[in-house]
């Protein structure tokens, strides 16, 4: 199968196998690489594309936090907008008091309370918990994406629009957003664990399998 190269001329090929399809073309053109262990945190049934994109950027090390911009001399101030520490990925997600408060509250709602220890640890923790399509792991992945997106958006709002929000109002926003998403889910097994989580979030009973 052809491999795309900017240095060679295009060639017309005739596929006479009678099983031509866009899927075959895609698989023949794409470069296959080893699977990363965090891919299920980004792409899963029920993911929210806008949030998944930021999670993907973060997992790929592509978010331009202030420490990076200051190393490239684009900015001179590398202070976190929420506190006085240097804004690194490790700090912003979820060591910073602002994001740590959010993380503690949300992990408690998910019945997975833990003290946040920075991005690398949180990512590994989610990789370990995020396998399968279980209600609790799916919920944790949606919440994880929401939290990352909103922390990043809030940090940018603070810098570019001089807008500030209290962490409690962001938590409330996440709770309402997650509730509206989960209300569309159906046939969730009615286990004790799932029930306790749903009580914590205030999910309706109709999401459970009858
Ligand atoms: Zn901070």
C-alpha cells in the first residue's frame, strides 16, 4: 500500500479486490505507533470532545504553561494565576491550592477521595482506574476531563480577560454539567457502589437498570 511522501509524485492505483472502503484507505495511509496507556482517558464512549481535546494536549505535553513560555522568553512572569508558585503542568494539575480543592471535592463525589499529588501521579492514577466501561470509571473520566478543561479555561480567563471565579462556583458548574450528561446514560447496574455515587451527585433513579 502507498505511503504518503511530499517528495514523490502522486500515482493512480486501481484496487481490483472488490472490498475497497474508506477504512482500508485510512489504515493503509496512517502511520501506526505503539498505543499509549492514557488513550482511554481521551477516547471513550461518552467522552466530551472539547474536553477530550485539552486532555489529549495535556497528555501529549502540549499545553503551554507559563514556565514553558517564560523559558522561551515569550513572557517574563511564570507565576501561577491562582497562587504565587511557578505555573508548571505538575503544579496546575492538581497541586495548586485552587485545583487541589477542586480535585478533593470531585474525587470525594466519585467515592475515590485522595490527596492530589500532581499531574504525573494523577495521570497514572486515572490510567489505573480508567479501564473498562464501568459506570464509576466512565464517570471519573468525564469528571477528570471537565476538571482539566475548566482549570485551563479559568487560568486563561484570568490572564486574558481578567475574570475570576471562585472554586466553589466551578465545582457547582461541573456537578451540573456531569448530571446533565449522566442523565442520558441508561442501564447502569444498580450496585451498592453505583447507588452511593449517584446519591452523592444527585443522579436520577432512571439511569439504573430495572
Ligand atoms: Zn497555583
